[in-house]
């Protein structure tokens, strides 16, 4: 059977299993094993253990459960509320200051958790009720927190970059560095949008300002300094080459326990047990999807699908920018039906060779994929952040949450366009390492 027909059969099998309600990892794994069997016979299935061993024995993968553990510890402390309070006190004179504080605190929290739903849930518990109480429009309040929570996917230490780096064979440290300026860019666009809306339509974000003493501002900084120091230590040791991302993840996990237990005194045996249980569940889910993706990637390599895709695009004679538009549209569409982990590990083996053949840098393309995943986190029907916000703000309708998040989808697309026009925004810092 022709390789392309085997590929079509695998894709159709995957789609049928997904529609039937089979979990993603099982759907992709079964479909990939079917393709391997058709291509190489029963003997080819005997090579699966070796494929998985070589794929999962990477030292870098250890950082995934460690970063998740760090985020789980931080998420179960009061740091989210303290961050939100500090931003309110320092930004109290700005229009839409509560929404701006939500963006800022979500960005900082994202640097400690690396998981978007954790940021949306933690900051949202404090920010959304406060904004609704002050008369903010439900769409603006919920949409801002949902979108700002997704910043954790881009702001290091991002689990998404660890997965992309592993699948694409790229330096995780360089990926973390490449994300810094794009993260600042998107955060700035969100703040700008909120400020403009607050000035154009004051009813959507009533001005909430009060006299704040400088002593209150500095006291708020004192409440969060240890957590901010943890971010600087974890990321700083990576950027300056002191530790590998895996070593920094271990340092961050230990530091998170130290902060939660010593500074905040908010750990109990029951909470520690829940932290480890949640870390194991999340890490296991990611690893199961990665296992299935390793089989899928192996099959793609054997069938030479990426090479055939490169040849097809070359024959079409499309300019590189047109191909990039098609790739981004594909990522945005597939992100609407698959979770972000699946988007990264499934699409990277197919699309990366094509993008490299067109002259795009793989580090830059990693940033583009992660931003596309940010969009996926706030677009239905699978946008997890939307449902997280609905869970913590039951008084806000899901339709309002979706409508509130849509302007931020536009902002993410604008950011992709800016990075496409000025790729050095993502590549300058890695070039300095």
C-alpha cells in the first residue's frame, strides 16, 4: 500500500476513535500502531518498545513533572491573591486598573506555574468577583482573565516549550529565552486593549481608584518578594547557563515547597498529598500523549510524509509568507478540537521540516506554535480556560465568556503577524546566549 494511503488511513482511524469518545492518547496510539502494522507487518510492532525507550529516556523530560510540581505548590498558596492585590495598589490610577491588574498578576503567576488553567483559576477566583462587584462588564472581566491565564503557555517555564523542544530536538533554554520578548509584547497588547476599552466605554470598566499610601504599596511587594525571587532564580540560572532547564525545574520545585512551607506556612499533610496526586495525574496525562506522539512521529518518518509535504509545497510555488499563513490557520483550526499538548506533539513532526525548508528558524517557529496554543486555550469547543472561568464564575454565562475572549484572540493573531514581520523579536535574545 502506498505510504500516503497508509497516512490517510491512520488519520481517518484517529478521527473515528476521537468521535467515538476514545481518549486522545489511545486514539492516536491505536491509529499509529495500525499504520505501523500495515507498513511493516507484525515484526514492525516488535520495535515499539525500543521506539518508546529512546523517546522517553531523554533527560529533559524530567523537567515536566518538576515544573508541574512547582506550579501545583504555588497554586495552592495565597500568592495569587497577593499578586492581584499588589498590582491593584501599584496601578490604582490607570483606567481599567482591575483588568490591567488581572493581566499583570496572571503574567507573573504564569512564570511560576507554566500551566494556563492554573493561572486562570487562581487569579480568576480573586479578580472576577472583584471586577463584577465594581461594575465591570462580565464579558471584559471574564475574557481578560481567561486570556491572561493563557500567558502561562508562553511565559517560561512553559511546559509547552519543553514538549516542543523535545519533539523538535531544540534547546529548551533557547526556547525559554526566545519567549521573553513575545510574552512582553502580548502582555503589553492586552494591557493596551483594556486601557483603550476603559476609555472608550467607561461603563465596561468603571474607574476604581482610591488613595493609596506608598507604605501599602511596599507592604504588598514584601508579601510577594519571595515568589518573585523564585522566578528570577529559576529563569536566571537558565539564561546565564548556570543550570540546565531540568536542574532549574528541580530548584524551582524545592524552592516552591520552601516558600509555601516556611514563608507562607500554608502547607499541610493533606495539601501536600493533593499536590503530589495532582502532579502525578497531570504528568501522566502528558506522558501518555507523548508516547502516542512518538509512535505517530516514527510512522511519519517511515512513510516520509514530511518530505512529501515539502515536495508538494515546493511544486505549488507558493511564497513563504503564504505557506506560513496556511500553517498558522491550520494550527488555529486544529487547536479548536485538540488540547494544547496534542497540538504540539502531533503537528511538530509534520510542520517543522516544511518550515525549515522555507527558511524559518525552528526556535522562532516554536514561539509561533505556542502562541497558537494560547489561542486554542480560549476558543471553543475545547478551550479549557473558558470552562475554568465558567466554573469559578457561575454567574457569568459561557456565551459572555467566549465573547469576552474573542478580542484577545485577535490580539494573539496580531502578535503572530508582528513576529512574522520582525522575527528578531524572538531570535535576538537566544542569539545572545
